[in-house]
C-alpha cells in the first residue's frame, strides 16, 4: 500500500521532498555548528567536545546528527 503524496495545492503544511533535504551546504563545519546540531548549549566544554569530534571524523560528523 502506498502513502498518498501531499497535494501541491494543499498549502504550506506539506512535507519537504527528500531531494531537497540535506545537512550540509558544502561549507566548512565549525565546532559551534556541531554543538548546535547536537542540541547542546554553546559552552567551552561542548565546544571542546565538538572540536575533538571534528578532528576525529571531519565535517561528516555533522551528517551523523542531522538528516
């Protein structure tokens, strides 16, 4: 059974198509970006965590947190 697709005329309360969803824009990922994507407060401790994670995993670290 297929799921019905939203009608383009239904208004603004429809889902974003998968091909438009992405987590990165191709720009550099900062430690602050990673902290915010993780839903954490921007604190010195969380920024240190994010810097370590970026050093280990590179910009792909944010892809694990965002769809």
